[in-house]
């Protein structure tokens, strides 16, 4: 499985399927665990870990798990006494023959644990290294370099960087919030999302919901670049100054009419 490809495919898949937030949270948690253990076909996931990662109760996990099984997104095997339950992720990319795949990532191997939050770090490997499909020297796992045209087509390819910035400054994201943050990165780009984080910190608001409100405001205003954002903020500051001036003039007018 390819972590980023599966995340993008699931995000596209859930947009056209009626799936509960609990099932979404469980899917994100399970694929995150699978990534951490090195993409095993079947892996153990203790109930306590899943509860903590999703915020779901035991009953909530059971309902979410049943939903994912019915959608044929996972397989589940109850653990024997003293052992954790066993899960198996079903690849959405393979199941639907790339129908929901929108990313340009081409690797077919699991991400290394340290690569989880930086999927682009291996793009700058030596040009003398053999490509991933070489039978003589497979080399480290990495993505193929994107052409400039591909980069223009997929400007949010490095969305995981914003996740790193968030977790370094605000704390760990829940699976649902993490998925939403990645969606904003796909929609507006890393730089815009990080800019929203900086404004949030400036206003001493350390929550994802506050950041999302900022991004929603920018999206409604059709702001897509840092340059447009700078102009937008300047315009708002000018409008605030004008409003204050109008309020002051209105107050003076009222006082004058009352004979002050």
C-alpha cells in the first residue's frame, strides 16, 4: 500500500458514500497504525490504543468497525485471550482500480516510519541511483521526481508538511481533524494553511476549529495565494480604520445635535 495514495483515495471515496464520523476516525487510526508497523498485511491493534486514537467508546468502536467491514474496507479477526485484535486494511486504490486515486505518487512500497510526515524528503536523492523498478539496484524507497508541469497540476502535493507544523505547535491531531487538515491542504496549499496557523497563534487561539474558520473565510473570499492574502488583509485593515473613523464622526455629529 501507498500511504498518501490511500489517504487521498479514502478522502475521495467518503465524499460519495454515507459513512459515519466514527467509522472515518477508525479508518484513519487503523491506516496510521498500519503505517507505523511497516505495512503488514495483518497487524495487531490493541483496543486501548484504538480508543485513545479515535476518541470512541468500546461500543462506538464496535459500530464503526462493523461499518468498515460492511463497506469492505477492512477485515477483522478477534484476538485470542491476552492478545490484541487483528486487522487487515483493504486497499481502496486496488479495490476500485484507481477510481478514487488523485495523487501523482508512484511508489508501491511502504513509507519508512520516519517518512510518515515528510513524504517528499527522498525526492532529492542522487541522480546516479537506480530508479525504484531497477532489478540491479532498487535503492531506498522514494517517489519519482515530478515534472514542473505535474507540480503545477498538483500544487498541494506536500500537504503533510502542514500537519507537521500543526503538531509541532498545537499538539497531536485526531484522525478526523487530521483528515480535514489534509483536505484544506489539497484545496488551498500548505502555505495558506500554515498562514492560518500563524494568525491563530497571534490571537492566542490554539484549536483546529479556529484555524478552519480562518480558512473558510479565505475560501469564501476566493483567496488562493499568499500575495492575494496580503492584499486581502491590507484591505480589511483599511476597512476597519474607515469604520472606526465613521463611528467617531457619527458620535461627534450626535453630540453636536444634542448641544454638547
